[in-house]
C-alpha cells in the first residue's frame, strides 16, 4: 500500500501559490483526458521503449526492490506496464480527470493526485521513480528543483528513469480535439539533461536515444536516461 506521509515536502518545494505552468498543465490534461485515452486505447508499448522499461525494472529488482512511483502517470498505461514487470508501483498525476481514467482502466493499481515538484512523500521512500514524458511541461529553469525533489524521495541507491523528446524546439498543441486549451511540449538535449541530473546529485548510468518512428506519428528522436542516487557511505 502507498505509505502515509510522515514528513512534509521541503519548504522550497511547497510554494504558497501554484506555479502558472502547473495550473496550465493540469487544465490541459483535465480537458483532453477522455480523448487522449481513447486515442491511445489498446496501443502497445513500442518494443524498444519496452526494453528500456524492462531494464529499469531489473535494476530496481536487483537493488532489492521496493516502492516505485510513476510520476505524471496520465491514464496509467506505463504504471500498468511497470506492474506487469513485477514492480510495486503506484501512479501520480496532476490531473484528476486522467486519474479517473487510470483507476477505471486499472482497478487493481494505486493512483494518487499530486505535483512532481512537491511530492507528498517522506524522504528516501522510493526504490525507483519514473518520469515517462512528464517532465516535458516543466520549464528548463525549474528542472533543477524537479530533479532535487526526485532525489529527495528516492532512497540511497534508488533509480530514476526519464523519457522525453530529444531536440531544441518545443511542440505546441493548440485546441487539441477541439478543446480551448494550449500547452507546450518541451524537447531537450539529452546531454544537457544529464548535466542537470549530475548537478542534482545523480549518477547517470545509461543514455539511450532512438530515432523518431514515423509509423507512430513521432516527429523527433526519443531520449531515455537512467540515473541512480548514490549510496550513502557510513
């Protein structure tokens, strides 16, 4: 079961007012949730992406296992895939509409509402954390805070998996499915993200980039970084 928090998020991650980009992201996904879920209904995990997730699951298991969070889980597809790999995983998302779908489609899994920037989890709770295309709405100047928060909730030796589109220019979706919402999808250079992870105290263990799959409608390369929080020495 998801543990009851015993520590509050650090004060630096508990702003009195929600950042504008967080509000915009929540509003966007609340609006498009049902259409989004229908568009991807029945879609299987791309084999190369599945290999990345399987490798991450093996790292967590070999390190002794423990609780894993799918941060920015959306309708829960990746959460379910991680669970199928034997991980003790729960999903977290900003959008309550997305979570309604996740719970409906995956009744045996756990989902909770929250922000990645201020996780309601004690320090060192998680054996692993996955941000599967969910950091792409966080402005680059907020990534250090985001990665610091990921490090806070991971146990020493815990693993982090980041997936994102590689590139320099953002993709903007305006009025998707006819809804009056707009959101930027940031593309990042893997080497720059690796630098930011290192600055946040992580050791990057693998960096994978695959070319865009036009059959899947992709317009940019896809990047996958696995990093580890160092084991504390006595």
